[in-house]
């Protein structure tokens, strides 16, 4: 009789373990499906990363004479420019950026301007994308 009871207990334990293994397999399959979906989203974001224009902060800031401005242009760019303005909004300088999509960089020389705070804006296909502040020191 004790042997029969032991076999029944082992059978119950095996059944319980089989149930746990089945639930773990289901969870693993669900996680693999989620990882695959996330991988597709990442690939999609990477492929469209250059479809959104962006403007970075100039470096160095503050600067003396010239500064570097990084930006990103989408593939649909037909014209792009950086516009430098003073505090009242008066345009002091326009810099054509061309139409090459992806990351780009413009070296801006405004050594002829007085020390002060200026603003630069990225305009792509006639649309204002962003404006940032830069400080010229002499």
C-alpha cells in the first residue's frame, strides 16, 4: 500500500510539473512574439529616422566668431536653410543647407556681429522646424 501511495504522489507531482511546463512554454511563445513585434518597430523607426527633420544646439555655446550647428533633413527636402535672427526677429543671415537627407552640419561664422544673444531656426520646405538660442561673446 505505501508503494501505491508513493506512485500516486509522484504521478500528481509529474502532472503538476507538466502543467507548469506547458504554461511556461506558452509564456515563452508570447514573449517571442512580442520581441519579434518590437524588432519590427525598431527596424521601422530606423528606416524612418531621417524622415523627421531636427535641429541640435550649436557647439560651443557661448562661442566667439564661429560655431557648429548639427541638423537632420528628411528625404523629402526640396530646400532647407538656417536663419539667424536677433532678439527682435530681424533676419541677419540665411544659410542654404541643400537637399541632402540625413544628418548634416553647418559651420556658422558671425564674427561680424556684436556680442549678444541670437537665434537660429531650421526651415525645411518653407516650414519652420525649430528655433534655438546661441550666445556670441567677444
